[in-house]
């Protein structure tokens, strides 16, 4: 038989565990306000799947297809180049005492390239910009991933995959946990095909399609964070260890 003292102790432990779980969930990073759009991933056919704890997200493409020649409605437009853009915008909310180190981007895509002789193509993924908590990017657009098809000598008919992980440094300042302590990121994925010079009048054509490899595929985004040095040591500032005259020193900002 359980006595009242043991019961009170058990209830106290249960409440303490629940409180710890609640605190852990409250302190998780969160992906928020994810938006997609563009000729390569219209929002009505592109699926965004959030992790239950909102700490990561997957973007699944139903169809991402570039085809040449293109039907044009203007004499100034060229039918020989097709460029599709997929823009991804997201905010990463950081809890107090955390800073963003990098964005992990996992590519898991499959596709098919059918290119006549004289038709080239490429898939490129970029980090366009970051902002918030000191992450503004003076270096500009950065190429994250690339796949090229150069097809001059023969027709090409190929199934392909793009399966790799890119860890892109972001390096934010320390969050104080207030509303607005987030980092905003703009990514762009681009799929292009082109009939090269000299092959415009040969009736050459080409198609490159990409989609998610399965329900778990697509492009998965995950934030990599670290804990700021505790306020007891430096007031929650951002610190790093450097060597000065052969000795290690902690520099805080």
C-alpha cells in the first residue's frame, strides 16, 4: 500500500518531469512563416511539411520542369531559354540564450533529362539573403548546389538524382528571447534549359524535370544552433576563443 508521503513524492517527481518537458519544448527553435512561390514551385502544388516540434521543415515538389523551345508571346522574348525559379522564404525563431550557427539543407531529388544534341541545362540552388540578429550578408548571393548537363555531341536521355547535404554558415548574434529575435532566410532553386547557339534551327528540344524522390524526399531544412556563453561569464554575449601571442583568450562582443 502506498503511503501519503510516497504518493506526494511521486506526484512531485511527475510534476517536475512535466515542467522540464514543457521548458524544453518552449526553448526549442521554431521554423515560422515558410512561403514558397515562383514559376518553379507555385504555392498551390508545392507541399510544406513541418516537424511536430517545428524545428525543421521539408519542401516537396510535385513537378519542377524546364522545357525548350518555349512558347513566347512577345517578339522580344526568346523561345530558346527556359529558366524556372523557386523562391523559399522562412523565419527561424531562436529561444533565449541560443544563436544560429548554420542552416543544414538536405537535397533528395530525382529527375529526368531528355535533351537533343545542342541543348544544355542546369539545376542551381542559392542562398539569396539572410537578415536579423546581425546575419545580413554583405557577400551577396551564394551558390549552394549545382548540377549541369552539357550536350553538344549526342542526344541525352538520363534518369538522375540530386542527393547531398549542404551546411551553410549563418552565424547570428545571441537571442534574448524577445519577440522578433528571429533570422529570416531567402533561398532560391533554379532549373534551366537552353538551345545553344547554332542549334536554333535544327528543331532541337529538351526537357528536364525534377520532383521529390519520395514522401520523405524533397529539400529538408534544419537549423543548427549553439548555446551562448552563460550570463554568469559574459552577460550572454557572443564569444569565441582566439590565440594572441601564443596564448588563448576569449573575445566577446
